[in-house]
C-alpha cells in the first residue's frame, strides 16, 4: 500500500520547480515512470520515500509498480484552516455560479477526493475525518451556502505564479483554539481537528507552500480572549514544526470582522473581548515571523458574522497579494502586489481657524491607491480609560486625503491627550475606510494620544 499520493492531486514543487513529496509504502518500489497526457515521458526520481523531478505543470500519469495515478499536477499546495469564514458560509453569489472550474485550480475535498475547485470547498458533514461529525457535530451542508475566500485566492496565485494551485480543505465553523490543540496530532483525525489537518497534510505528500488561517470569533469571549495570543503563537509554531520541513511556512491570517447580533451590542464585555481579538491578531505581525494579517471590518455579511460572496472573493484576492509578498517579494514588487495595510506614522495638529480643536493625522501604509471613505470616515472613538464603553467620545468629523486619515476632535491638544484612540472598537462598529480596491484598513487601538 502506498500513502502520500492521490490521483488528481497537486504535488508541491521545490525551489527548482520540480515535484517534491514524501510517500510511505510497504512495497519495494521496482519501477516508477511519469508521462504527460500528450505522450511526453519525464524522468521521475524516487529515493528514501521522496518523489522528485516531475516539472511544474500537468496533467501527468504516474505509475508506481502496478499502481497508476492519473491527473497529477505539480505546483503549490495550501492548507485552509480555522472556522466558519474560512470554511465558507456565505450565500453563493454570481461569482460562484458563473465560475467555470479550472483544471489547474484543484481542491482536496473533505471526502479525500481531488477535483477541480468550486465553491463550496468544505462539506464537514460528510468528511472522512470523524472529528467533524462526532466531536464538532457538523450540520448538513445548506443548499445555496458555501461562499469562501480560498478559491479567489488560488485563482490570483495562479495568475501571479503560473503554476497549478491545490487547496486542502481543513476548516470547521464555530471552533475555538482549543479545538485546534496541536497535541491532537497524536490523536488523529477522528478525535482532533489538528490531527485531521495533519493527516490530510501527510496524505498529500507531506509538503505544502503555506497556510491560510481565519479564526478568532469563537475566542471573542471572556473565558478565551486573554489566552488568544499565547494560544495562536503556539499553534503557528507547531504548524510550522509539523508541516514546514524545516522552513518557516508563510501564514496569512484574517483579522475578524463584525458580529452584528443585536442581542450583544450593549454587552460591554462582549465588545471588549471581540475588539481584543482584533488587536491581538494585528499585534502578531510584530512578534511572529513570516505572517501577515488582512482586515475584513468593512465587508458585508449575509447574517450576523458570515461574509457575503462578493466580500469573500475580494478577501481572497487580498490574501493572495499578502501571500505573494511573503513568498516572493521581488515578484510582488514587479506585479504591484501590496502587503496588508497597516497603520504608520501618527501626529497631532491644531486647526488653523478653530484653535481649540485638534486633528489626529494617521498615515496608512500599503494602500492600493488613495484611501476611500464616503461620505466621511467612520469608526473612530475615544475612551478615557482603555476599553471602557460608557465614557467613549467621538470625533465631530473625519475624512481621508491620499493615504492619510484626518480625525477631528473638539478638544485642545492638552485635553485630548488624556484619551485613547480606537478605530473599529466593539463587535459591530460602523467602519468604512478602504483603499481603491475595497480592501479595509485594519482595526487598531488603543493608541494613547499623549504618546503620539
């Protein structure tokens, strides 16, 4: 029996643009051959469990002893993990219905079958790994639902790199960090989401290009929020140790968006915890190597938390832009792909006419074109004490100018310096600042005004 290879799969390429996957077998490999479906033969190497030498592209037919594997491609492989907005729970839209599957954009579905990718990518209720049904109790896939971000990510990466793209679906909605405990690697896919992810990794050659991670909503509660940074850092470190083959795998994560359940809008602890997750996610950029964090705060949702199809397609494109900056900065500069936006320099200035008023000027880095906010920039607030809603104040005006946001307060600099500034505080803030490609500015704060 041979494991680590499937018909229809995308094999991960190496730095020389040749296949590099790991298989296990109880057979003696006596012959191995590779042929393109146009009849061209290619040299394929096998040594110590490693299959290498097949060039980027496909489809190929690979024969190992008497076993024939068909429709093999060589390109880049991505793990999709996290909860519902990575799983894809938006209502399917025109982008999904009008998409014609591309043989070079492929998915390893949860039934352990490789096929051309098409939304929905995740079907947790029929997953081979029983953790999805017996531990996490997946509901049956709802008709008309399943819009996610990974398909547009893969399409954009194919445009950038020109090599086939493979998506390994591992996400499960509603899960918290505890469900992804790396100790589950030893438990396996019937009891652990991490174990299921690791099994799917090894089943496809134990070699990937990177990880897409969208998680945090389920940890936006008082019992979980305080441990989020430590837990996520540990998880990412273990992912890289277990699946990186000695390399620091690139990871793109998404800063969680809005929770618009009307019953929680006045819950101060829920607002504090939800924003705390966003703040911690953004801060991970400064403490973890080779990751980037894209925002989602301005995107529309189909319900209280799940992004619409249009939002997911736009998010996937931005995740690809951020990813290509991690894996090939020179290519990113050549094609004009920008990393995720981040907050740059801030400064205070008094107004020319109303001298008792003060502007907070915020420069945003990595925007695609000018910032956009109509009819004015929204989402800013001040707090006298960090994260205390009942003493919040708001600007009387805010607008964008190029890559700058100007936020105006009816206070002189001395009085303003007693406050903390936020953008996007709470579980359902009214934020509307994007770049020209509709990418959101990330939520941030608290920024102590006296330290600007």
